[in-house]
C-alpha cells in the first residue's frame, strides 16, 4: 500500500509560516511531505528544509516526493523530541519556521496491520515508530486495571473509563486481548446500549488513549514546545495543527505563557519576576478547516491550527 495522506490546512499553514525564500524551515512531523513540498516550493537555492519523522514509511514516501528539490532538503528519521540534537548534527542552531501536524496519517489509519484503526481487525500495535518494542497489546495486557482506567480517563476523556478498564481486566484473565476487534468487543460490553446508539464508535476514545500513552504524545509535545520556540530566529514562526482538546490545550497554554510569562501578582505596579516575552500569539482563535476542505477530507473536521511568532 502506497503512503497516501491528504495534508490538513495546507494553504493556511504555509501562508501562516510567512516563508522567507532564503530561510531555514523544519517539518517535525514530515508524514508524506505535503506541507513540506509547498514550503520547499517557496524557497530559493539559499533556502534549506529539514523533515523529521519517526515512521519509516513516511520517511520513504516523503524522500521520494521531495527528491526534486535536491540538496535543499534533509530528511531525518527521528522523534521530534530530539529536534535539537538532530538539527545541531546537520549544523543548524536556529530556524525561521517549524511545522507540527499532530494527526495520525491516513496511511497509518488505513493500513490494517499498523493497528491504529478500530474499524479494521488487526493486531493491536499502534506504534508510530516500529523500532519501538512495546505495542498497544502490551499495554492492554500488562497495565494494572487502575492504570488502564487512568489513561482512558485522562487521554481518552471517556466517562465510562472505569467500566472499560474493569472489563479489559476481566477479559484478559480468560485469554490475552491481541486484536483490535477483540478490544472492540470488550469495549462494546462496557458501554450501555443506549449510549452506543446515540454516540460515535464506542472504541474511539479508548484507542486514542492507548495511542497517546504508547507513543508518549502529550509528554513529547509538552516537553519540546519551549525548546522549539527558543530555536526560532526573530520573526520566525511555529505552526501547530492539533486534533483533540488535550493537544490543543497544551499548545494554547504554552503559546500564551511564552507571550506573557510574567508571574508577578496582578496588583504589582511593575514586573519584578524578570520573565521576558519571547513573542506573540498570531492566532488568538485557532484557524479551522473551511467548508470546501471538510467536504473532500472529512478527517480534517477536528483540526485546529495555532501560530506563534518569535520576537
């Protein structure tokens, strides 16, 4: 199966970057190279582009897509939590723009054996980086009931988290839960029928929780955002596309703190904490997909783009 993915908020993201033709730009979640291709088209022969992704299939697909840009492009297989060391290894300390698209690619969802989709029966995998040893199956079968409850509650925001964790713990005592359909069946029994009929797919939130836990998605985002903002040259921008409230909350909170880092009590006449603003939030409200994009790419419906500019 070829790596196919429709980039979300493509024009909005590239426009928001305000690309300088001779600048240095990074797509830290390269995917199939959709955003990357459009950024590279804006660069001249003095510009430079670095693409980072931990998925081998994405690296292969993007490398082919971007090969026409020649030496301008450097593609690196890594998690973006290592963006600092990876950029320094290729001689880069500062950049003019960074893109992060935090969604799961269509390729990953549609390729059954990757185990991301609750709509396709396959082994419970969900690894973004297949060099990683632990899989979603390991989490389901080895985490305590309390820890399963915690991640489904916190990362899936599922009001039936406690009952889902209880049912998983009971079922795995009979036999290991190894496939997406086995897990679907357990979750169906944990959620009341009338709720299942009125809501979306009952497994959606649990699968999201497992994926976030396995790939440390929120930890990586929260632990790397400040570093990425520090990497920007004055006037440089970071554009981040999120797909659920947990990610969006982290991005929104970090951008606001970087814009106004003062920790002084509100009644102080002047700032004495010494914290200095690193820039401004460009998007007071997130940019959302337009009607046309929603029509041809339904998976974009939950996407939100936020932008921060370094001072």
